[in-house]
C-alpha cells in the first residue's frame, strides 16, 4: 500500500504558479491511471492533469480557485483501492505518515508518456532513493546525484526531503571548495559579490515577481550548464523579400493568416538539422542523446505575460505550409492563453526572432536540455559588395547560431549556420507552396 503525492506541475519555463480551476474527482472517488484528476490554468496555459496512478483520492489539499506554487503537493492518491479513506484533507501528521510509507516502500515506476512532475514516485542513485522534487532542486543548484549521498536524511529510512536538501545547501554554500559539477555538466557558483548599491545612493528596490525569479534561475542554470558559443552570419534575403511581397496577399487569402519570414527560417532550420542531426541532440551525463524527431520550439512574446516557447512537433514531416499552419495555431493559442502542457514540452531545438523588436542581432541563451538555439535580427536594406565587385542595395538579415560547446564544436556549429544561410539565399520559394 502506498500513497502518492500529486504536485502542481510546471507548464513552461517561466511559470511558477498554477490555479486549480476544477477538480474532476472528490475525496474517496476511484481514479484510473491517466484519467483526468483536475484542470489548472496559468497566465499562459490551461491544461488537464492526469492521474499518475490507479487508486482512490485520499486528499485534495486546495479548493478550486486557489493559486498554488509549482512543486507543492495538491492531492494524495492511495494506490490500494480497498483502503478506507476519510473525507477531507488529512492532518500534517497523517501526511508525514504517508510520506514515510512511500519512502519505506518506493513504488516501481512504469514509464509513461506524461509529465514527470505529476508523480512522486521515488527515483534513486544506487541504493538511495530521491523524490523528483529533490532531484529537480539538485539539478537547479548544481548538485550531482552522487553528492546527495553526503546528506543525512530525516525521513523514514534516512530518506532526503526538501528541508534536508535546503539545510545542506546552506552549509554547502559557505564551502565553495566543496562544490561539484551537476549531473548535466553544470557547476555550482559561489561568488562573494559587492553590494548592489551604497548607503548614500538614491535607489528604489523593487522585489522580483515569481516569473522574473524563475527566468533568472533558468538563465543562470543554462549558462552554468552549457559553455555557450555563438556563430554569426549575414543572410541576403532579397529574393525572399521580393517573393513574399508578390505572394503574401494570395497566401493570406488562402490560409487566413500572414506569411512571415519566420516560416522560411523554420523551414531552412529543418533542412539543416536533417543534415547535421547532432545539433538536435541533448547531453545526459556522459551520454549523447540523439533525437529522432525534430520538434522546433518557437519563442513567442505574449504582451504583459512574458515569453513562452511552444513546440512544433514533427517539423521534419511538414512542408513549409504545414510549418506555417502549425506555428500560427500555436501563436493563437499562446495569445488566447489556450496552450497545453503538451504544446510547451518536447522541444529539441529552439528558434527566436529578435528582429521583431528592430535589433539586427542577438546572442540568446540555450533552453536546456537542448544544445542549440537560432536567432535572427531584423531585415535591413544594406549596401553590399557583390561577387562582380559592384555595390548594390540588398535586404540583409543577421542570424546567430548559439550552441553548447560540450557537444558542438566550432566547425559543426558554423557549418550548420552556413547551411541555413545557403538554403535561405538559394531556395526557389515558388516551388514550396
């Protein structure tokens, strides 16, 4: 008999809270594995959350309408269907007892295609077992799983809980020499920084909101994990600019949305990834994970709500019109706060367009655990020297390929970028639609 905690999942890089909009089950109800337990919403996403196990609802910790931090336990499921379950939420003592039972007898986890954050099955390193929450905290703070063995756990059987890990971090932070690389290749950073302002400076101190805290943590973690390298090239978009001007009205009448330069860049990225599949990989410890599908993440700015990165799944199976349709659907869902957890997960490579803000180039931060991200700037009319040494006005766009130097060397990173450039400059778009 085991009791399984269901926690508030994180549905996007910068999302730190979720609101329970509807419970589909009551305390005492039976539930099947993958049956919908509740519906939640955030500023960007509305999603149905499935049950990670079969059993009965033992506890519902919060009412509908409550906004909960990511990672907090929101429900408990008893996986023994014959167990007696009291109505209502249990006391802290009962929750501790349930936690102890779970730790004493870790459930054997069945691999399923579902968000791993909804289950509290325990995973281990060697003979010790750690909850997904502890493993997530370890990764974010640059603590290797092997280092967790140094922590004395206060849970049943010496299991490490959240409080144990936080206490360890406090003592570890004062001993920077003991910092060790994380399992993903990052390292902890302990730096004594000077004060941000002096006692006589005129300043206004504004606390970060949860979204900004999450972005700051993720960006720092990415920089600590991946040594970033940037290769930059200029792309002559003149032919594509002329084609788009001549075809955009026909395209919009046919498809119902505008044809943009992003559609051409995404198509070119797919062709380059097919040629250089290592760019589509990830690193898992000392292993290289080669992804068989090309799932393109596309950064979308949502006014007033930050940035989301929905994913075009199976982009390698789509022509340019299919890519355009898929992106338009995701953009519409993002702006109407209809993105699902599936829309935001599974990306293997990411694209971002800073040109919409009028800048010519940028060097973005890699979205972990990917090993590359591609950025383009605005298209500007620029005088250039042609091959026959003449000066001509061309539509020039700068592009940046940022990649993880642990896996992608300069040669591969630059060849990938040049492939994208050549595709954009030489394609015959009239044959693609």
